[in-house]
């Protein structure tokens, strides 16, 4: 309950931040707009946190009012530091409409998480100490450092069909914070030889994306289909050799004026070197997200709770708009069921066996075309979980 109260206070603070936008650095009536503000917070895990955000946005004009992305292009710079050693800085850019028929994106970032969840590798981790305090809580903590550069270009082949190509270059290290922690035990037992080792993970990817969604921020109809193949070769660059295959399908069906049914199915497998840091990333042609667990994948699990080279994920939402669509500021209730599993020692297969299921509900507020503020609460393996969202999970 204490965590839930803290999350609720964070949502209120976030709404106040959005309304307390600092003055633009551009002259009046400039065709670009910018957003900048400091932010502050507190969590039991990281202590006090402070940071700042700055973004430059090329907004849509009247001729592009039906454009699916929320802007022509946008760049942002974000940085933060916490009292207990976590810190991050990220420069990102997304260009869905800067060049007709093309999409571009990039990221350069570095982040250290001094108390990141780690429950072990495989589909049946031990969640027993998730809610404990003091020294025992450290059993499921790890120190994770990652520095990455990422870029992608997409070319439209047909009205809804895109061909993509990109690269991902990352240096990561996952280090035990104590010898008795779960990660420390896995290091001692030789579960993965790269635990505690700085590793260069460099890969390229190609794929196809079919996207007929009505909107990229909060879709109400259409489908998103993706098939992406990535490859790393230590003979060319980096320390790893593997192939990563990701396929996913998301669909959205309006029922009347207020209900939307939404679902997603995703499968990913890595064949090649065992690489613990590579297990965290799930590829997508509309961004990417972390492994199974947390607000972007399985809302009934802790962040990255299920780690392994193979992943299966299922999501189902019933979304209800409190006001008839369209409306200026949509407020939406969502009831959800998420299921997922991972494969580590066993071969990857398409199966519903041993799926970890969670269910719950939440509320989302859409601020204009690009802003989302949401809260979900659900029960799953390991107890009750709360997630703050700044975009729809899928």
C-alpha cells in the first residue's frame, strides 16, 4: 500500500509539472516549440532523485492533422541523478515526418541503475524476498550499467508497409551488489560467464512493419505487425555472436463510441552466445522495450522479472473512455490481463504452458496528441504491482 500511495503522489506531481511548463526559449510564433522543466522525486529504492528534461518539437500543421505520429519530428535531452548512486543521461531523436516516405530515429544514452531487480534467469524465479526490507531485500538487487548508441531508418514501401534497417551498439555490465544476492549466487555457480563482465554488444537488424493503426499514441483501430531479425558477429565488432528474431502482432477494435478492445502477441528468441545483458531488450519497429515484466510488457510482474533468450508475451485490454470519443482530453479506464514466459535452459517453443499471468486495472489521461499519464495496479506472481505510464503499454 505504501508503494501505491507514493505512485499516486507521483502522478499528481507529474500533472503539476505538465501544467507548469517553463517559458519557451524560441521567439513568439516560431514554427518550432520547446518544452523544458526540472523534475524531482523520491522512491524507497533510489532515495531522492533530481533531473531535467528539454525537448524541441516540430508540431503538426493543419495539412497533417490526420498524421498518425504526434509530430513531424522531435529531439530531447534528459538527465537525472539519485541519492543512492543511480544516474542517467540520454539524447534522443525521432523523425517520422521530416522526409516524405522515410522515418528516422536515434538514441545516445548512458545509465547506471544501482538497485535494479534481478530474480534469476529462466521462467521460475524466486520472488519471495521482493517485499522484504533491509539486507534481505538486496537478494534481488543488482547494479546495472549500460551505455548505448542506436539508430534506425525506415522506408515506406506501400501505404502501411515499411522496410527498416538499423544498428545497436551497447556496452553493458551487470554486477552483484553482494556475494549473497541472487546475481552473486549465479555468478559463483557459473550460470552466465558474463555476469560482472563489461561486454560490447553490437548488432544490426532488418525487418518489415505493417502499421494501419488510427493513431500511434493512443490507437483505437487497426493493426501493427512486425518481423525483425538482428545479428551480432564478434568477428566484425563487439564480443558476441548471435541471431535475434522478433515477431509481434497488435490489434485494436472499437466497440461503440466508448469501448476499445486491444491485444498483443509477441515472440522473441536469441540463438547463439549466452549473453545476460542482451536478454533485456525486446525489439520493435516503433521503439523498443525491456524484457518481460514492467509497464511496457507484463504489468503483473516486477521489471525484467523473466529473463532469458526466449520470450513469449500476451496482452489483452478492455479500454473504456469516460467521455465519448472524440474529446479534447480523453480519460480512459483499462482492465487488463497479461501473460508471459521465458526460456533459458530449455528450447524455445510456442506454448501456453507455465505462463505467468497477471490481471488488474488502471486509468490513463491523454494530454494532447503526444502526452500520456497513466497508472495501473495489478496482481501477479510475487504480489501486487503498480506502474506509472507515460505512454500506452502497447
